[in-house]
């Protein structure tokens, strides 16, 4: 377990960075896509999300290495010695989550924007950006927060391919090496730790519901 805990912070760093990238990209694109429904913005975001969910992680990682590390020589290919080593693997790991979260944001926003309290807010002359961000987005956030929590849990336990492609010193890379060497106690320790972390992330998401929706309370 000690060896797994030594590698675990790097996996957490990669997973959190990937989720942050996904949130920063998916929330604005999802809101814009829903606000300008059936426009070129909506179609562009939807096509981009489709490609994001279709591209395999290992292929995207290799493509980014060829483009940014080999051709342009902007970023390193593997390892972890400084913050910029995180850029390529975080983007690779976060692209699929970005596509899923963006589609969820769009779906929930479309549902909420059609509700009566949103029409009432607009009829009162409230600015459109206030209606969208304060009234609609917060009420559409609960399913999205659930998905973000699930994606974080999945990334904490499922960055094996990304870590292997970029030789990222995380738990996934350690597990691949342990399987190759038939070191099964390391694999068991890693699986146990990641299971507890996944449970903890889901508990944190449940607690966050009460802040997002005052109607939800935990006695």
C-alpha cells in the first residue's frame, strides 16, 4: 500500500487537472449551445462533442505527442518534472469527459430554459445573462455535478491508458508495471484504494446537492 500511496498524488493531480479542463471547456460550450439552439454554434459544439466521445484516448495521446512534442517541439513527450508535463496527458484524459459533460449541460439547460420561472424572469426584464447563469444554470447543475463527480472517480481509477502513453508516474502506470511483473499485491492495493476514493467522491457530490438546491436537506 505504501508504494501505491507514493504514486497516488500524481494520479490525483492528473485526474483533477483533466476534470478542470473538462469543466472550463464544457460549461461555456454547453450553455452557449443551449442558448443558441439550432444555430451554427449549437451544431459546431454538438459535432465537436461527438468527435470528443469517439476518439480513443491512446490515439489522441499519440497524435498530441506527434504534433506538440515532435513537430512543434513545444511540450515534452513523457514523464513528470515540471507543471507543463501535465498539459498533454491532462488534455488527453479530459477530452472524453469534456464531451460528455458538455452534452449533459446542453440537455439540462434546454429543459430548464423552457420552464415557467425562466419565462417569468425574462418577462420582468432581467438581463438575459442573469437569467441564463443565475436562474437556469444553477437549477440545471445537479445532474451535471453528478456526472462531474462520476467522471472524476472514473479518471482516478481509469487513467491507465493515458498514464501508459505518457509514462506518467501514477497509479495506472504502476498497475500496468505490476501486472507485467505479476506483482498482484500491488494491484490489489491499488484497486482497494481507488474503490475507497470513488466512494468518497460520490459522497462529496451528494453533500454538494444541498448547496445547489436548498430544497434538499440532510438531517
